[in-house]
C-alpha cells in the first residue's frame, strides 16, 4: 500500500475554499487506497504574525530565545 505525507499551510489553508480543495485532494488519494498523513500549519499570514509577536515580546533577543 502506498503511503504519502501531505502538508498544507499558508495560503493553501487561507480560506474555506482552499481548505475544501485540499480536502478533496486528500480524499482522492484515500479513495485510491493510499494511506495519507496530513500536516496542517498556520493559516494565511498567521506564521508571520506569530513571529512578529514573538520578536516584540522578547525585546529583540536572539532566535534561540524564540525557539
């Protein structure tokens, strides 16, 4: 049996229509008998906003502080 991992994030989950398209793609693979693992990260520009919030809260400390 074929196994795949797919990752969705950023603009691919930015709105309901894009999420629906991703779900349909996963479902097509599943119907073919593929074992599918799905990884979903932050929606839209949320990652950028989280990074900026972390920078602001650490007073500009180095990256290790935000890890």
